[in-house]
């Protein structure tokens, strides 16, 4: 009888131990599951998004392009570079407030466009022309279909650099009008013959913005 009593007394205790062990095991499994979920979430968060990955190596001028697009960029880069050089001469030489403001606008607009066009040529696997190209006449103020229109000669640039005050303002306005008109001719050729949408959009901007600036400079010339 004593043995039976002891066995009966031990049964509840053993059940308690077993229940406790099962509960503890459940907690451990739950903790492991939560840990796995958190780790999985961290992994997804550390991976770059598809948009970021695509953006890092995106073509700055995607889509089809042709010879007209390439030539537009190669010719417009040095054309813009000269416009920026002319605009930089206004500092310390220009006397008219509108000329000073216009020169600043030209620098701000055309320098970023130069960088854009260089990035296109790199993406297209084409060379960037930083100077004269065969068939170009830098002294020509008219488009003959083979060169850059509106480019100033070395003599023109020296005369502009030597001028000051109203003399500079007049020379700057006259030269930049011719320069802008040349860029507009080149941009219209791109609008007509280009294939690349990005290049044609820049051509649209050149026609629109530089036509507006030509009108401003004509008004300045009438005033001064």
C-alpha cells in the first residue's frame, strides 16, 4: 500500500514537469521563428531596390540614335563652350545690368548642357570633340551645312576681351546674337534629322530659350 501511495503522489509532479518542458520548448521555437523573420526582413531591407540598381547605370540618352544626333552633340559642345567663355568675360567688363544678368543665365544654362551631351557621347561610344572638326569654319556667321554657325573667330574674342563698359555691352550683345542664331540653326537641324528623343528635347530647349535671349539682346541694343 505504501508503494502505491508514493506512485500516486509522484504522478502529478511528473505531469507538471512535462507540461513545463513542453511550454519552454514552445517558447524557444517561437523565439527562433521570430528571429528568422527579423533576419529575413533585414536581408530584404539591405538589398538595393530595382529602381536604384537601374538608375545607377542608366543610359542618359536611351533609345535609337543616328549620325545627326552624334554630330549635334559633338558640334554643340564646343559651341556652348565658346558661349560660356564669352559670358565669363562679362565679369568686370559689362556695364549694363541686363547684360550681366544675361551672361549669368547663359553660364548657368549651357555648362550643364555641355556635361549632358558629353555623357550622351560616352554612352553611345562616340568621341567628344573639344575643338575644330573637318569642314568647320569658326569664323563663319552663316550655316553652310558643313560647319558650326555663329562661332566667333580668335579676333572676335580678343576684341570682346579688350572692351569695357558700353563698348563691351554692345559687342557682347551683337556677338552673342550671332552665336545664338548659329546654335538655333544647329538645333533646328537636329529637330529635323535627329532620331534620339533626349537629344531632340535639348534641341527644342535650345531653340526656345536662345530665341528668347536673342529677343532680349535686340531690345538691349535698341536701348543702349
